[in-house]
């Protein structure tokens, strides 16, 4: 997940499309920015700012330890989400300042030969930009591709699908239509934070970065070592040593595309044997140092600490999972709840013949020749004089009367046995006619010697002689 380009959250699964329908659904995009900062850039009044999140951890011994300050300025009791279906954008900021110290190895009190962190002072800032809105789902009309985020899906200038979209909200009240991004209203667990003046338990729709920060750094988190499984193993006897006892959060998301480990002691999990003596100090220092973006390789590049890009990708993936949990298990839904009010119709599949380009060219050439022949015959038929307008029964009777001696009215069981048919001419031509008033009038004849001419006179029935 951290290696996905341009990730976004949407409830329909990957590959979903509405086919013949045009439908809209919510979408949330995330962009994370990681910056190293000076120690003086850490908000100085965060501890006393009303509603701000401030957490302080300090665990120093004679051999070393760590001091960590976490701050999210601003009033975190106010949800950044707005109760609207219009597009909304907001940013969250997380500041972290840490001091890591280690004065040397002690075989009895600090087991292990190598350090997975570099002692020093580090400060950084994480900015998470969140964009939420509605978009058109893939369908046949838009090329089966998701549409862009709309500023206002209820605006007629943007929402062009007409009655199809109105079916999504035909049973919802106007109040419900505006409540999708209010999110869950359940929050039964009180969040008690060290040195936090007021609880954040009343915030029903936290921002994704606040969700992530509380999971990483608050009471019961990995940094709160006094309440973790590692502390229980630390106080246990030798028989309880060893084995994978805990998985630190976000560590797996810090892996790059090569999926290399990022720490000697806490990746992929915490070994119970590393919790003895001063091992707990090292485990927490190892963990918090992963966010310093101080790239360092161990064991011939077998283990590489995360870069700034890896940290950004990890926080983006964490924001995705936070919003997914919030949306999937919330108790307040709008009329566009994608679990039940989307409409789709994929139509009926049809088999389309597949013809190679060479075949298309060959068929086109043959078809062109055929059309040229048809055109030639059409021109010939249009310009050649006709002896009758219709080849009807009257015309057939006149043809038969031209050879009465060869075709008397007899039974014919098989026309193939009548030999005279093979000798019968197949055309109507012109024969020598009679002269009247020094004008030669020709006659039609079966198998006539010359072809019919358009400006020649021929004998006809009562009604006159015509040319």
C-alpha cells in the first residue's frame, strides 16, 4: 500500500463500474509532506495551547535513553470534516522533537552488539493534506474511468446524469443529503493523554492524521512502554524470554519497494530477549529514530533505515486505513451510502468478431471491386433501352408466343430434359421491319440480329408507333 501512486479512498472495490448508469460516490485523497525542522521551529506554546495535542515522553538512565515531544497545534477538539457533499480540503500538522542518547554498550545491562539508531537530536514535521468530495464512478459513457472530484455534485452544471443520479437520493430527506462526511458518532473509549489538558474523546470525527498520531504515540501505544507487552516481558523471568511478543505500529509501512527491513531489533517484530536490562530503552529509541529520515545501512545494505519518501508514504497509507475504519464502521450515513444505494447495469455481453488488419484490407479491396462491378452494371442498365418496363406475365406470354412451334403447351416433368431450351436465344433484339411512308419500322424479335436502339421506331400494339 505505501508504494501506490496517487492513492485515494473510495468504498466501491477496485474495478467496480456502473455500466449503463451514471452514479456518484465519495472519495478521499491524501498527500503527505515530511520536512526536517530546527529545534526552535517546534511550537513553543503547544503544551498550553487550548485544544492542542501535546505528549511528552522522557526515559533517561545513566547509560542513555530518549526524550520525545509530540505536538499537533490548533484546536483538535474541533473536527476538520464539514457536514456537506461539496468538495472540502483541510490540512493537519504533526511536530515531533526527540533527543536520543547512548553512552556505550554494557554486556550485562544493554545486551546486543549493534545500535539500530544514531544518538542525537532530531526534529521533523509531517503535514497531511486531505481532500474529500464526490466523483463519477466508472461507466461505459466515461470510458470506464473514474471522474475528477466535483466541487458540488448537487450543482446542475456539474451533475449531468439527470434522473439516474436523483434515484440515489429519492428516499432521503434534505437533512440526510448533507451528512455524509459527518462520519461516526460513536466514541466509547476515553482517550487520556499525558499532559493533555482536555480529553479528545468528545471529537466524533477526527482528522486522519490525528487518528494516526493517537495510535502511534498516546497511552497504550508503543512509546508508552509502561503499558505494553514488552514491559511485561521485561519484568518476567528467564523462562519468558524470547519469541515474537509485539509488532510495532507503522513499521511494515516504512518498507520501500524492495521490502527491506528497517531495524535490527523491532522489524518484523520485537523479540522478548531484547527487553531485558536496558533493552526497553533501546527498543523505544530504535522506533522513534525510524522517523528521523537519517538514512543508514546495516549489514551490507541488508537493513536500510527509512527515507523521507518512505515516511511520507507510510503516513499516507495510515491515513487511508484511518478513513477506511471511520467510514466503514460509522453509524451516520448519507443517502449515498455506497453499500446499498448505488445502481448499476452492465448490459448484455455481445461477441464482436476480431479481424486482423490484413484481413480488413483484403475484404475492403474485394468489397470495392464488387461495388465497382455493381456500379458498372447499374450504369449499363440505365443507359441500355428496355423492350418492356416489367418482366411480368404479359411479357413472358409474348416471349412464349414468339416460338409456338418449339414450345407447345405440353406437360414438362423436368425442364432439364427439354433440349429446345438450350437452343433458345436469351435476348430480345431487333429484326427487319416493314417500310411505311419511306420509314422503316423495326420489330422486336427473340434473338434479334441487332441490339435495341433508343431512337429507333418499333412496332407496337394499338396506341400508336413510338420510337
